C-alpha cells in the first residue's frame, strides 16, 4: 500500500513537532524516518498509526483519506520502542491477540500465529511469558504480533534501541528479511544513521519537525540537499571547511592557499562551507598546488585515516595503509568530483555547479 | 578491610560496637509498640488457643477438668454455631463479589474520566471518612417504616409500605446493601491504585491491534488488574467473615428475628451474657481463625500466580 502525507502538521501547545511534511511512501518499500532526538519521528509515526490526531494536513493510504480514522480501522501494525507485549499473555496469545479481536476462529488463529512465529524464528518459545524472553526475542514477538493481522502498513518505533550492538546488527538484518518476505510497506524510526542506511530503501531525514530530505538511501549520501543532511549521514562525518568562495577557488579561513573547486553559482566573496567525504580527498606525497600538513594518522578497522591541517580547519582522508604519510609530513591534497559539496554557510543550502 | 568488601556487606557496617548500640536504639523505639502487641494481640491469642482445649474451664476460679477437644466437639455440633457459620458464609458470598464488581466498574470509570473527578472522589471517599455508626443511622432512616425515605416513595407511588428493618427477609437485604456500601471506598481506592500501575501503552497497543473499549476491558484491564482484584477479594472476604458491627449497628441485635446471627455474634455471646462459656467461645474463635488463615494462604498463592 502506498502512503501519502500532505502538509502534515502536529502542534503541542507551543511546540511544532511536525511541520508541513509532504511525502509519498512507495508501496512495498522500507522507509527509514531518521533524525536527532526530538525531531518529531515518533510523532509522525503515531499520526500514521492513528494513535495521535493530526493538527493539520492529510494522510492517504492509497487513495483513501484516513486522516480521521481511529487506529483499529487503519490496518496498521505497530512495534513499540519497548515492544509493549501483553505481560499476562504467552507468546502465542500475544501473537493471536489481533486475530482474537477480529473474532477469527480459535484453531485458525493459532495456526496463523504459529506461521508468523516461524517466520520470525520464535516458534520454540510459544508458551513463554514476555518476561521470560530476551530483548531480541521480545522484539520478534512484537513484530509477529504486528504482522499477523496482515497490516497494510508496518510501523516500527526505534525497535532496536534496547538491544546490544551485536544483536542490533543481527536484528536489523532480520527486519530487512522479514520485510522483504512479507512485502509490507514499512516505516522504521531510528536516530542512528548507520542503522537507517543499512536497511532502508528510502530515508526521510528530519530536523525540528521539518523534512530535510526524502530520497533513496544512496542519494542521501551522494547527493545531500543541505549541510545538515551531509553532516548527519556518513561515518566518519563529512569534512567541513569554512571560508570564502572566489572565482572557482575556495579560501579556507586562516589558510594561505586557495583550493581550486571549480565553478559554482555563487557570488564571489560569499562565505561558504566546503564539504568533502573522507574518501573523496586524495592525498599524495608529491608536490602539488594545495599543500597541507599531516596532523595525525590512525588506523580504524581496515582503513587508515589521515587528519590534515588546513588553517583552522581539519580534513580527514582515507589513505593507503602501506604508503600512509606520517605526522608533520607535508602532502599535496586534491579532491574527486564525487562526494564534494559547497553549502551556504548561514542557511546550509547547497550550491550547485 | 578495604572499602569494596564493606560495600558487599549489604550496606551494613561490620563494626560490632556500632551494631550493638543500634540494637539498643531499635529496641528503645520499637519496645513500647512490641509490648502493646504482646499484651493485646499475642498473649490473648495464645490464651484463647489454650483456653479452647481446656475442658469445663472457669475463668473466675481459673480451673479446668483437663485438656481435650470437648469444646470443639460441642461447638462444631452446636446448631446455633452452624447456622451462624451459614449466615456468615452467605454474607461473604453475596457481599464480596457484588461489591467487587461494582468497585471494578467504578474504578475503571474513575480512572478514565478527568471530568467530575472531584465530585466522584468525594462521593466514594465519604463512607471511608464517616463512621459506620453514623452511616447506620442514615440507613435506618432510609429504610425506616414510618417516615423512612424509601417507604415514603413507595407509598407515594400507591404501594403498601415494606417493613425493611423488621422482617427477616428484608433485614437481610438491608444488611447486604449496608455491607456493600461500606466496603466500596476501600475497594475502589485499592483498585484505582492497581489501575494506575498499568502501563497505558498496553491500551494503545490493544487499540492498534483493533480492540474496542469492551475488548480492552476484558482482555487487558481486568487481567492486568487481577493481582489487585485477588488481593482485594481476599482482604474483603477476611473482613466479611468477621461481620458483626454492621448487624449490631443496624439492629442492636442479630437481626429482627435472630436471623443475622454471625460467627462473631456467637463468640460475643459465649464470652458474655449471663452464662458465659469461655471454652466454647475460644474454640469458635480458633475455628474462625483457621477459616481466615486458609484465605490468607490462598491470597499468597494467587499473588504468586498473578505476578507478571
Ligand atoms: N504529548 C506531547 N506534548 C507536548 N510535546 C510533545 C508531546 N510529544 C512530543 N512532544 C514534543 O514534540 C517534539 C517531537 O517529539 P517526538 O517524540 O516525536 O521526537 P522523536 O523524534 O521521536 O525523538 P526521540 O528520538 O527522542 O524519540 C519534541 O520536542 C517533544 O518534546
Ligand atoms: Mg521517539
């Protein structure tokens, strides 16, 4: 099912939690709602599920306007951050519950519940109570309970935040697999950019209730709409140098050399932020136009990173492990075309070539 | 000894001198209270327990013919005691479930409404802060023969008035209402406390799962409230088994035709009156004690079972 939101607004007394958001969630896709704490992700999800009334705007499921529909009529499955499994019901009863409410005959609903329990690999624990399960197992039950009624839309609110790092990686792959298998349109809330990029088809990045960018996951990284997006996505974070744009060159603050960056539609003398992905910075030992001093070289996992001084600013670059420059070395720096962006310093707006 | 091991000592200081002075202080503070308990609860209980096995016991001369079960044999074969037991059980079986059901409904409604909360709170709090003696006066006024509120209404409607307080059937009915009325506030307050402990997220989850108000009540609220319900049911049963004051306050005797003669009434009469029979009274007390003990155990079991 396709989900479309139009000018969605949610206001609490003096806070605008969601501000005029427009988006279309394609049918069968996994969409990550990403953003820092308090940006309105949960609020958005709660409006989609119908738990929370909207202040303004419309929500459409396919072509049906569901804005005023109560949650029990929306056919959505919701996985809460802390799972909210019914503590007095066994795993099987928990998964059966939505069907029991629908008055599905007992034998049929048990069969169906077992089918979904198998799908999330929880079928060995059917008789246990929630308190007798680990966090990861509880989460699977919560997903099975959300899926068993065959919802048109599956909503997950930071379902992995209670798990340890290793289990979190395992479970997000599980969620991906389950989502693919069931083919249900899924909205997944997280504040972890790595989590979002590793499982979603699309990402909607939000800040203070405002949509920053909604795009294919790859595009968010390769083609950020503004400085906030460029900064939020990517680990290590994108390099940022502040300075002035002048005739195809960028002059970082307190750095004598200009960096040639090509023609942008910017007035000469404007203050800009020159941002570059660490993999887009080319470091060579030969002499070149732009020379920088190496501050530090360190190994992070399989990669070697080199920190370069450019006036007040710092640049991080991936370098070849065997020929990595040493501290205090002077190196020549240039940039690839990909992964290099220029933004307005004040508004964060992106400039294009 | 280093600090770390001290901490693993469960927070207690290993310094024995300190501990000794603490014990002295504790004894000083608790002493009077403990003394009261020993004198007014433990000693009488042991005494009553022993008394129940003393045959032909005379309290004035403090003599008895020997130890045995004669008192129990007499009490358990006494038709007056057995009918008292029957009356009491009937009271428990009627008053406890009805008051519980009414309380659950009121507590859930109270928990769900923000409006009228102040008014409702006064309403259900009133019986708790008013003495039952005063309430019994009001009840007697409401159900009185001449000028009683209900009879006034009945006669205005052209029906013949009912002798609520003077006939066996109706006096029983009035007692049940009185019992239920008095038990409500305490029950509702405990249930409300239980309801506040239920995480509202379960209601939200159930709503998303498609549940309507009634589904939520039966599938979520009541089961999650069941530990409190069990507790209240048992506590109320225990107090209902000891029913006596309500009867006394309403009728000044065990009902108009001795029809509301409860176990405590039996014990009360055997201890006092013109021809006291302390041995029987003690034996009857111990029998009641065991009935209540069974309920207390039941409460323990239920509490464990409903501990999510
Ligand atoms: N019931 C409420 N009343 C008032 N303000 C609220 C309410 N719920 C949320 N807010 C506010 O709305 C904003 C968005 O909250 P929301 O819970 O949607 O954030 P979030 O993105 O889910 O954050 P987190 O990652 O911490 O869960 C916050 O500023 C929050 O304080
Ligand atoms: Mg949230």
